[in-house]
C-alpha cells in the first residue's frame, strides 16, 4: 500500500487567511482542494509538502454568480459534478459541462474541483509512476532526475497538460482571478500556462485561484470531444475544445480551436481558426480546418496509445467536433 508522507494540515476559513498561511509556510506548503490529484501524487512522492493548506472550508471559493446572458463567475472550489450539472453551464457553456463530466469517475468528480483541475500537475509515462518504479529507471528531470526520458537529448521536460477543463476555458476566452500576497489580479486563462512540463503555471507560489470568469455567451456555441483509452474513465490523450460564433446565414464570424493533452499547455490552432473565419462550415472547409488544426498536435512518447495512432486520430476528432457544431 502506498502511504502519504507526513505533513501538517492547516484549515483556513478565508482566502486572505489561506494566502497568509502560504506565505508563512513558504515554498514547501501547497494548497489542497479535492485532493484527487495532489494526494495520489504525494503517495508516489512526486510532492512531499511540509504543510497542506486545505481550501474546502473557504465559502468564497464556492461562490457562483451570473448567467450566460450576463457572464458567470465560478468559484474555484465548485466540484466537477456541480459544474457538469449546472443548467446555466450546460446551456450557455456546453463544452465546459462536457469537459467536467468527462473527468475521471463520479466519486472523484464529487470532490475534485474546477480550480484543482485547471492546476492539475502535468503528466507523463515516465513521471506518473510509483517512487520505486521511477527509482528503478533513474528518475526523470521533472522529479529527482537529470534528463527527459521522452526526449533524452532535449533540455526541457515534455510532460503534458491533461486537464480536461483547461483547453475549454481557453476556447471560451475565460479569465481567472488570482489572489496572492501582492493582492488580486485577473488574467486570461491562456496566460496561466507556459510551455514547460516542469513549471507549467505562471502563477506565483502564494497565489490562489479564487474564481473563473466567463464572458456572456452572446451567440457563441461550444463543444468538447475527448480521446481516451477507456470510455468509463481516463485522462485525455487528446482534447478538442472549439467555440464558435455563426451568423444567421451560417458564416462563421469568429472561432477558437484549442487542443488539450498534446503539449505542456493547451495549444491554440490559430492558423486553422483563420481558415474558418468568414466561411461556412461546408465539408471542404471542415476538412481543411481539421487538417490544419491537427498539425498543432505533435504527440510524443509521453502518454498512452501509440504516437502514430494519436497523430492519425487528431484530424478525425477535430472534424467530428466541427461537424457537430455545423449541425446545430
Ligand atoms: C483515477 C484518476 C483519474 C483521473 N482522470 C482525470 C481526467 O480524465 N481528466 C482530468 O482532467 N483529471 C483527471 N484526474 C485528476 C483529478 O481528479 C482532477 O483533475 C481534479 O479536477 C483535480 O481537482 P482537485 O480539486 O482534486 O485538485 P487537488 O488534487 O486538490 O489539487 C491539484 C493541484 O491544484 C492545486 N490547487 C487546487 N486548488 C487550487 C486553488 N484554488 N488555487 C491554487 N492552487 C490550487 C493544488 O495545490 C495541486 O497542485 C484523475 C485522477 C485520478 C486519481
């Protein structure tokens, strides 16, 4: 049985108190939300924090305001089950409800949160293993080792961003509110990520995600499709998040296509978006856009299923997502 390493458990009641604790405890402390990513990682010794700052008791993190007409504020502490079943999200931001519903299992979604999902640690075949396994292969650079076992000649880590809600929130052009020792700031969700498997987030250690801000729906439709080995539960091997706005005559006014689980951050397919803007979703346009977007997916030996299969299936999933949006 894998056991947790020792740690101190702190239970703040407010965001300010939680930030103060993070500052006092220093770099060795970590926030704990549902714990469905962090606690297994601690059991595998990927993290050995001296203290966990539990966020479950902070009422502000569970706040939910607004509507698709006015825009919404979703507290980082709302659970994935709640998110997937919120009528406002199901109707106004469908891709987000679909992504939340596709995360792991019902039990884990009942405690796993939106904030924890957004800040999921990057994943890799050579990293998400027990300490014993990683020791036997000499560790990798993400934890305790020197080189990247996916690309030994590379100076960087290629662990993947595997959070289902992350590409969706980028496609929805959502913003995230961060609260830290220096005060509060709001940034686009896309700016929360950096292309670095070891340090995938731009937020500072003392900053907490307090909420996610969604713009008014204003005619935008969205979809999320996920490739995974087991339909019942599994991390994504590809996530396709598309948000688009059509005119009454079917011409696409604006679109955002974002791929998940293909790099250390959600990848925006800007060239493919440009091909679609100003055009109708005809079979020819869909084909061209799917092929262009799939070029942004460059799978490596860092996830399940073969590289060749993951490469082949990328345009198929993008095409399917566009076809679904075309039919609506
Ligand atoms: C078997 C299994 C299958 C899974 N399948 C999937 C899947 O298909 N898709 C998927 O996306 N995930 C999957 N997960 C991972 C996990 O369940 C989800 O990502 C979940 O949403 C994580 O949320 P949490 O609240 O449990 O986060 P936690 O584990 O509590 O935290 C995750 C990280 O975020 C930080 N954090 C949490 N909240 C905040 C905050 N408000 N501010 C600052 N930092 C914060 C923590 O310090 C930690 O670093 C799976 C996990 C398991 C065990």
